[in-house]
């Protein structure tokens, strides 16, 4: 994905001052945070599937 280029110098300055972290890539995210995210997503997927199965078995 191509990095976001500022429209003008004002946007570039605002991004630098406010510390806008978006650069279009999340490759630098630490492994621990990625794993926690995957576990949380997997938990909700399993919860949803078991809820659907429970509704139909009831």
C-alpha cells in the first residue's frame, strides 16, 4: 500500500505535531500485540459459532 502523501505543508506539519501514527502499514506492530489481537478475534468467532449452534440445538 502506498504511503499517504500530504496535500500540502499544513497537513504535513499537523501530522508531525499531533503524532499521527498512520503510515499505511502495520508491519512494525510487535508480535505480542498481534498474538493478543488474534486470540481476541478467535475468542469472539468461537463464541459466535457456539451461540449459533446452541440456538439451533435448543
